[in-house]
C-alpha cells in the first residue's frame, strides 16, 4: 500500500516494517529468529500495588476472575 502524499515515515513505522520483513523471511526459512519467552509475573502482587480488586482486574483485562491470581 503506497504512502499518501506528504506522509512521513516514523521511527515506529520503520521498526514495524523491518520486523514484518524479518517475520516473512523466517516464514520462508531464510533466517532463524531468537525465541523470547516472557517471565512469569506475580499478578496478585501487581494488583495489590495498584490497589485493584480481583473483580476490577478481571473486567479490565477481560479474563475470568479465577484466572486473575
């Protein structure tokens, strides 16, 4: 999709384009990408720090209440 006249490329946009090029190259088997696994977090401690109940947290994140802690 071509850019509109007068539109400028932002650093975020350039990063997104470069990232998608890497994803496509990986899908084609041209490059091997490093897998990054997120670290587990202590949801209960985070909720306490921001003073959020289980009910409010579950509604805010659209997850079942029993999955919050």
